[in-house]
């Protein structure tokens, strides 16, 4: 194992070297992030998933850097340009930018103005000018290099060629690039302008038609918006620092006075900056800010997705699900407590009185026939109208009526997964089933959909798709393993995300289950084809078998720890089942008696918690929610209304809230709470129930501005567990409000595209 990697990561993440070493060794042995975090706490010093992922990702970066270092050293050696000094510099380079700067003068490249000038024999002249001897007359010296055959027919030709060579020297100087890179980072400005003639077509980017903002201050959503406008051909986008400062840096590095030769060098330096250095560093900083914006956007997406996946499940209930529609009718399905499709039909509650009366009759009959406990209604077209229709039917009070976010349901219904599950049913039936199952268990249903289609991201199609997929896969796997998976009812998609499995092993488990019947114990999993000891070790603790032969199989206690629990029970002269059932028995356990070389107090405490609540679900208890009655479209809204809503998306600039009018409203970050915050995630999360006030309704652009300020009813247990920041400015004075209002107008922040 690379000791240098361990040292670097330890210093950067402020973790002990032995923690890094243990984590890297576990990765090398094939362990997954959830397994390491849950079952190897003694080895890692109880590192959490975030820290373990940071170690993994930093290792990948260091390995990529070394791979590039090796390629550069090989290239330099093959071309005979690798000196001892250069070799040492390459080996010491601690970033990709420094590596590339070192390699730049030796990189194979197309013919440049400088190489052409060298071919004309002008390099000695360039060197003499660059030395800037006070007595040198550039014109006199240049005449010595006139050569008609080589294309140097005048003094100006000679001096111009010499300046091209000096310009390239300056461009390829590592110290120069380091100083200017620092200037670009510190004082670079994004400058966006609309392209001539594109004003009307690019109206969605009008906030950026004449926009300037510091590189260091621009938030991710504006960086990605400007880049998208540039990519789509509506904006020009540049990142440049003050030119006079850049030129001053160059002159301080290379000029030796004010002689005639120095004047030639000054001209070369200015040309080098404008023609070579500025475009090159601008591209580099553009990429750097893109990476940073991607990272921030992905982090927001990941956080939103985690909250959505971990939304409270209704649980195993008999559910009727309705996929609403006007003219085409509403597709209705009835599901059993395991989500199995029992019945489907189409009703037409919105196409006339006669059809509506028939719809009433059918819904009441189906509720009675299938003993429906909850009705899930998709929140798409006709969703609010259908909800209103169902609520007026006078159904039993214990039948819950819930609006369900149907984002991505159409993606699932057209997928190969849905076709395989329901080969004899059309898209509408599959979509309705997905809506019902999403109410019963959001996590189990949402794993069947590409996370990018769920609608909780920010510029998800603009960010690095590889990094996005890796991060989303991480969060899905984290959520699935945190909740645990009932192996006898899980879908292949859900099993795929269990630690140590994957698509093929998930299919193998289903095939074994279908052939042999339900698993009776975790140990039986060892008989699944191709599920070897390593895979079993990684997966077993996250798989649940309720009602099996071993009561521990329904818990998160790993099979490797079963002997510890059995010893505890034996010491107390009781069974494992008694130990799980009787709290007074568990209170008699002295954990210190069971500490060994490999098992410490962290694992023992986890075991004790699991014995108390076997297979406990970390998700919150389901709480019913309903929109304000009579508010079903944007036309029903008036400024000043206070309405209940559900947070559907959190972005860098605020939160979107569904208030039941088929169009999410926007709560700008400045309207989220009564004190200043920079990160909306401090106070809101996806799927949070909130109360909002309507500030403004733009009917033409169909935009709704909302506020969550000055509302005690948002300070609920449903909010993220965050403390109110201390010593923050309170927006209680008119001066504060005026300052915020003026700032927003000046910056013209674009809320959404």
C-alpha cells in the first residue's frame, strides 16, 4: 500500500494514518462503503460514510495524478528530454496543473509562430533581445538575420519572429503560469454578453445579457447557467482578470529595464498574454470553475435524492392508486399490502355527470371489495381535480387520501423493468402501480427509476455525467443499506443496490427464490449460485428474513456476530428470542465482557441497539398531508394567501414548493427564514411539509413567488435538525429589508431557466 497516499490523505482529511490505512485495505479486499461504515468500526475508528467516500475519492485522484506523471516521464524519456532536474520537478509536482506546466515546453505540438521563427534561424536573435543588454540596438542586430530564402526579408520580419519566440518562452514558463493562474483565481471575472441578434431567441438567459461576477463568488447555478447559454449559442462567456495587473506580473518577471531590447521584450510579453497565456488560462479556469460548480450541483442533487428516498413510507397497506387524466380518464389500480396488482380499470370523473356518477359507483365498490386502506393520487394533470372528486365521495374516515409525486413514473412505465413485470398491461396501468407503490415504500419503487428522471436535481444534464452517476449510485446504495432489504419480497432492482451484490447476483437471488421458495435463513443465501463468501459477507447484514428460523435474521446484526449474541443469551440462561423480547434481560448485559481483539464497544453497542429494535427502519413515521381545499390552479392564487405545501426541490438559490396548483412555487433563499442563510439546505429539505405565503403570481410566465418568513408553523419536527445560527443579522428592521431588496435588484439573480 502506498504510504505516501496514506500520509497525504491523512493530512488533508485530518484523520489518523491508521484510519486511512485500514479503510484502504478494506477497499482493496473488496469491501463496500456501507459495509465498512456499519460493520468495521473498530478497524476504521468509527468513520462514517462521508469520510469513507472522501478517502476513496481522494485515493482515485492521487492514482490518476500518478498515472499522468508516469505517462509524462515516459514521454520525456523517449524523446531524450528528461534531465535529472526535470525528473525531480515532475516527481514533486502535487497537482495536475503543475505537472502540465512542467510538460508544456516539451509536449509534442503543431507548428506555432515560434517554431516557424526558429526554423528561420531567429532563436539566437530572440535570446539576445531577451538578455536585454543595455547597449544592444535591436534594428542593427536584426539585420544580421535577414535571409530572403528563409522568408526574413526585413528588420520587422526578424524582430517579429524573435518576439514570437520570446512570447512562447513566457507562455511555457512554469513560474509565469503559476503567478497568472493565481491572479485568474483571485481576481478573474465572469463576463457574459448576449450574442448579437440572439436577444429574442435567448430570452431565458436575459439575466446574463450583460453580466459580470467574480470567479470566486459565482454560485454553481449561475456558472452552469452561463455555460449552458454559451453552449446553446446565445451568450459569449469569458473569464479574465484586470489586464493591467496581468501585464504587470509578466513585466516584473522578465523585464530588466527600459532599453530598446527591453521594449521588444515588453511587446513580446503583451502579445504572449493576449494570444497565448490568457486564452490558455481562461480555458483552465473555466474548467476549474465547471468542476467546482459540478461538485456543488451534484452535492445538492445527492442531498435532495437522499431525502426523497428516505421519505416516510406508508407501509404494507391495501392501496388504491389513481393516475389522473381528463379526457383520457383516470387509470385506477388496486394493490395488496405487498404491492401486487389485483385489479385495474379506467374511470371518467371529469367527462360529464353521467360518467362522474359511474366513477363514484366504481370507486366506492372497489374500496369495499379490496378493503382499501389508502388512496394514492398522482399529482400530474387533473391530479388536484381528481383528489377533490375523491374527497367528496364520503369514503370511510380511516381511508387515507394522499397526493403522490409522480415524477419519473412515466419513465418507469416505459422501461424494460416495467415491461418485464407487467407484460400484459399498458403504460397507464404500470404508471398507476408505480404511484401506489411509491406511497407504500418510496425507496423500493424509486430505485427502479434513473435518479436523473426523478426531478430533484439542478442542471443535472450539464454536470459531469460520470461523477453524477457515481455520486447518485453512492446515495442510493447508502439509503438501501441503511433501511435494509427484505430478501423474500424485494425486487431485483432493490437487491442490486445491496452491498456486495449487483445486477447479476440480484437476478440469481430472485431465480433461487422463485425456484426454491422463500429463504428461511440468511445461511441459505450461501446456496445462491455465484454468491461466494466475500459477497455473502458484504450483503448478509443488510438483508432481512422476517419470520425465519433464526430471529437474528430479521435484524441488522451481522451473521459473523451471531456467536456473540448466543454467548450473551447463554450467560443469562435464556434464548436469543428472550433476549430480543425482554428489556430487563438486555439491561443485565455487561458489554465489556464480550470485547475481543476484533470486536470492540462500537460493534457491541450496535448489537445491543439491534436486539432492542430488530431491523428498525430509520425513516420517519408517515404523516398525512393535504393541500388547501379550493386551490387547484394558478388562477386561484392571490398574494398574501398562506398555504400548506411540500418541498419538491432544493437548489443553491432557494426551494421549489408544490402548493397543489400544477406549478411549483419558488421560495428564494432570502425568503426561507427570518435570519440570513447562504445554504437553503440549512432550513429545508425535499419532501418537507411547510407553510408558505404567496408573494407574487406572474400569470404570463407562470411563476409563483413564495415566502416562508415569520411563520412559526414551519418550526416543526419535520424540518432538518439544524440549530439556528448564533449572532446572525435579524431582518426585523426596515433598513435590513431595503438592503436585501436593493442587493437582489442589482444582482438580477435568475431564479430558474
